[in-house]
């Protein structure tokens, strides 16, 4: 893989986990595109590439970044009377990263972990800087377990039985909204409210 393609792949992996980076990415591309055009207009050669080739690459990147923006990785989850805007971690890479490195999480935000197979999927808080609560969910969206997790700890938090879904929110977020064991969430993979 060429360094250009490798850098592009890394950028899109980061974009999928953080929408703010998408905006920064598009702005950077726009600025680069303007500097290429301005350089050509001023008869200044662009180093390394013929200017048309470079312009075509930047246009393609801009189009791809627009497609990435359209594929918003968030879904709405309805829990009781509360709507949560959650990111979806449905690949091994996204699940491994989770909410690591974040310094804040809005009270109506979270992350929904989706696994291919039903199992006893355990979580820890390595490199996670904010306290979280996790709800383990049955296939129909019923909450089967809720646990609080301390930042930057290696304690395993495991469900009471096999699950395919887990929902992380700011610590105390379930309790403060009256969301408890036995309640059923809807939206996303759980369909519309009953």
C-alpha cells in the first residue's frame, strides 16, 4: 500500500469515530485545493506532481469525504422517554477503540457496541478518560444488566449472560433518566418503539 493510500485509510478510520475531524478534514482539503489552484494561476509549479493530477486527487478526496459525512455512524436510541444520539461500534477496530481518549461526552450521547456473535463480551476502561455506565442488552433491546465503570481501570465488566449489544453513556446517565433493568430500548438495530 502506498503512503498516500495508507494515510487516507487512517484518516477515514479517524473520521468514522469523530465527526468533528470530518469538518477539519474537509476544510484542510479545501485549503489544499485552493493553494494548488492559486499556485497554478501564479505560474508556480506544485512540487512532486503535475498540477492537474494533484487537483484530480484532491477533488476525489473531497468527494469521498462528503460520502463519509453522509454515512453518519450515529443512530437514535429511545430509552424510556429519552432519545440518545449514539455512535455505533460495529467493527473490531471501532469496538476496540470505543470511547478511549475522549475528554467529554454529552448527557444524551453514547456508544452502542454491536457484536456479530452472542457471547459474554466484557469491557474495561483502559485509556478511557471519562466515567461511564454500561447497559448490556438482549437481542430485543431489553436491558439485562447495568454497571458503572471508573476511568482508566483494567477491571472487567461482564454481562450476566451472553449478549450481542452494549450501550455506554456518561456515568449515572441511566439512573438520572430513570432507565433501569428490564426496560426495553428501541431504535437502531432494535427497530421502532413498540
